[in-house]
């Protein structure tokens, strides 16, 4: 079948059809949605998600999203389940089965397993009167909406709605569990997401690594300290409090009389600082805005806690 539409026009049609289905799903959310979320919230084990074909790919995505947002979950292939992997599904678990028709024969053994061991079963299907729909403890019926493909048969609209419904459940569970940014970081230690949620305290230099002098330290000793620590800056302390910072710029501005000065005379007072619990992304923003490459971390009382350098941000993946 040929068409006179451009690729852009076809894409717009697809997105319109799928968008209308999502709006219909939003406006008529399945009545069992709250019960399904409460069921998954009370599970002592894991949420097992399964489906065949495209539904299987969506199941894997839903399980991964749940697992990364505080709900222990895994996907199980229905074919493998029939050949031993049913042992992965225990009475402490709950099961989400996905089938547009509700009659996918490969799901029969999982359905029977959940009924035999009284394992909660949540069904996502377009056919409430199907075998899956009738056997489920919680039924999440998809809206009556056409598939967006040219022949109306390839899973498109139905998989989009299923994935959105899975996201809705995952986010509802996440919020009900009180899952916060700190918890998210624990499950995402690598990659860009993990880097964006890292705190200054996770990478900052502390203790003997810090270039530290006092206000009455001669600049000769100060230069040696700056050279030895290699950050291009020095913290000028008043007791344990950060009183000022000496940078390469401060050295250049005082070059004509530098060796006659003490650290306190050269230092920039009230320097830019950051808290140890601030995000690294915030540290990067301060560095970029002020065109600096190092930032001292202080506590709420102004006591020096550490130093974070632009190289630390580069290594962590933030910059």
C-alpha cells in the first residue's frame, strides 16, 4: 500500500493516535489501579513482570523502572517460566502479566502458578473478558483505541499505553515509599544520572590534602604550600574557619610586593564556597559563573571541610 503522505505527516498521525489514547487512559484510569498499587506496595518479595513478544519488551522496561525507583522487580520470560523459571516466582511475590488480547497461550503456566500458590496477579489487557482478565486479582484494562500502524495490527498504541501505565504504577509506588533523590543515587552510582546526584562530600579533598595557611603565614611559605598541594589555591584560616582564599589571580595582583606580604594581606575575603552536602552540579554552576576552578567546602558555621576541583567534576562525569 502506497501513501502520498510525507514521513513527517505519518509521524504526526502516529503521535496523534497514541496521544489520544494516553489522554483516554488518563481520563478513565482503570478502577483497580489503586488496588493494584496497594497490592504491589504490600509485597514482601518482588514484583514479577511478564509478557510475550512486544509485551515482553515492555515488561522488562516496567520491571527495570520499578527496580530503580525502590520497588524490587524483575522480568521473567513466559517461555522460560514454563521450563523451570516458575521457581523464580514465590508466594511472597506479586505478578504483573501483560497481554493485549488476554489470551496469550505462553502466559497460561504463569497464570496457573499464581492461582495455585495464591500469588497476587495484576493483569494489563485490552480484553477484560479474556482468560487473563477473568483470572486477575486486579484488572488494568487498556482503552479502546486503534493501533497507530498502517494495518492496525502491529503493537504501537497498546504498548505505549502499557508502558505509560507501568510508569504510573512505578511513580505511585515511588512516592508512597518516600523514595527520594538519595535513594535514587544508591541505585544509579554510575553514568550521568549518578554523577548528577553525587554530593560534594563524595569527591572533595580533605585533611592533609588541603592547601591551608593562616593569616600571618609569610607568602614564601604560602607559595610552597600551594605548589605542594597542586590545586592553584590556598585556604587562609582563622582558627578552623575559612577567612579567605588565595588564587593565582591574587598572586598576580600583588606580584610587585608579594614576598613582603603575609597570606592574610593577599587573600580574597568572603570567597565563594559551597556546603559538603550540595550537589556536584551546583558546584559546577558556581565554578562556571565565577570562572574559577576550585571551590572550598565549609559547614554552616564557616568551618573548612574540604575542597572540590574542576578535575574532580570531570572525573565524576558532571563536567
